[in-house]
C-alpha cells in the first residue's frame, strides 16, 4: 500500500509499505477520505515529542473509510461498515479519561503521532482504540469527506456559553473559524463578527453565517471591533488564530462580563500580556480548550448527519496521496479552506496478501 511517511522535520515521503497485520480485536479500515490539519503541518515541519528521532510515522488523523477486515469477532463492527476514527486515544484509567475527557489524557496515544495515521491506503485501528470508543459508524448517506473533516471544535463554543443575547467575535477565518461561526449560529448568537487579516477567507466565511466581516490587515483589531460595536465590545471572543497579540487584544475588546476562549494555541515559551485589572473590574471570564473528546465527535457527527451544519464546501481542493506535498503547501498557503486527500477503491489483491496481513475478512 501507499503511505505518506514522516521521516524527519521537513521530510515526508510517499512510499510503499506492507498492509498492516491485523491482530485480535483490531480493525483494518480502507481509507476513503482524509484531510490535512494544522497539526499535520506542524509535525511535518518540526516533528513531535512522541516521534523519536529516527522513527518514521504515517501522518494523518482526520480520516474516514470502510472496514475491510477484523481481527476475529469485534462486537459492534463488521466488514463493510462505514466509519470514522477519532485521533486521541486515552489511557482509559486516569481521572480525565474516567470523566470522558480522553483529549486531556496525559498518557494518550494518537493516530498520525504515536500510531500510524490515515494518509495511507489502509489504517490499522488497534484493539485498545476500538475498546476505548475511537471508532464511529457513519450516518447513512454521509459522504466520507465530511466525516473526515475537523471535529467542529464545539468545545470552544460551549466553554463560553454562547446564547441568543450575545455578540460573538471570531478571530481567524480559516476552517476552525468557519466551524465556530456555524456553531455560534446554531447556539442562537445575536450577531457574529469575523476578523481576519486577508480578504479571501473572509469572503468565503460569509456563507457560513457571519453577519459582519472585519478585514484588519494593518488596522488595530481592538479599534476595529469597538468601531463596529459602537464602543461596547463583544460578549464573546473566540481566537481561532495563533497569535499572542490576538489573545491579548481579545481581552481588551470584551464588554462587561464578556467571555473569551483561547482556541488556537501558541506553542511553548510564548508570553501574552493580559490586563488582569480589566479582567477583575469587568468580571471577565477567560477559558481555553484543546482537542476534542470522543463525546465531542459524537455530537459533531450527529449535527453533520442531521444536516444542521454543512461541511462539504469547506474542502476547497482535493489531492491524491502522491501529491501530499502539494496538499500541505495548499493548506499552509491560506488560499482556500481545507485540503482533502482522496483515495481510489483499494484492493488486497490475491488471497496470499490477505493471509500475510493476518486478515479475517
């Protein structure tokens, strides 16, 4: 099979690999769609602490496909099932996992990081990931490409309790910004403002429910938002752009009792100057969210399956696996929204190849 394999920072190679061996309780998924996430870009450029020097790893963690083999009887799953796989596999033992927060597990495994991921013809889902709830059956008729997209990021919207009286600002008009706009609209936000440095993505995001578009460019973000709100500021700000200045500004543009969610991270060693006096006297609430739990994805899948959010237009360009470098470049350019990876119908070939993979089809 073909796979896009990380070798070292700056080196991702499409190469032939054996079909993974299927052990007891495992699932083998024929990948039908995947998409490129910012995390994939960061790993490809800088590596990851869970990938040791010299270790090779198949990238990709936003993936959907069809089960083509099982390692014996796997309750709840069968060959032919259409499924999506969530990326973070919790240990199942710690306090976070026991609260259903596998995304916060300190001893996690992750597809495309510590486990081979979905930028390959086939993805092996090990038994422990199946048992811990990382495999989801898809609603009938839901395209693989939509199931393989982002996990919506609803945790950020929920953290700040968006409601019908709220003016909401989303900073960043990329895919996460678009998801946030859709979710804020579903939550009944009174007005949704989106700020972005470039016009191209702003024009795209208007279709997802934004009321006011703010092209900041060289303009001051705080001044621009205050001008749009008559000096009041916004009730909710969600930062979907990785910028320390944006995070500091978000606190300054909140109305009294406003709430902010720092959704986009900054990496390590970055200090943000926050006016804590303003937080104190205005009664502001500062929150942060990272990743998504399996419960979050279940909710996202329901919203997508019920067509309460429409994600198909967010994949603005698709690439074959052989063109993974072009897909990464497109995703990094900001020219569109999501870069999708498409796959043909894969086959194992003859029975000997099935046997070599340890498959019970």
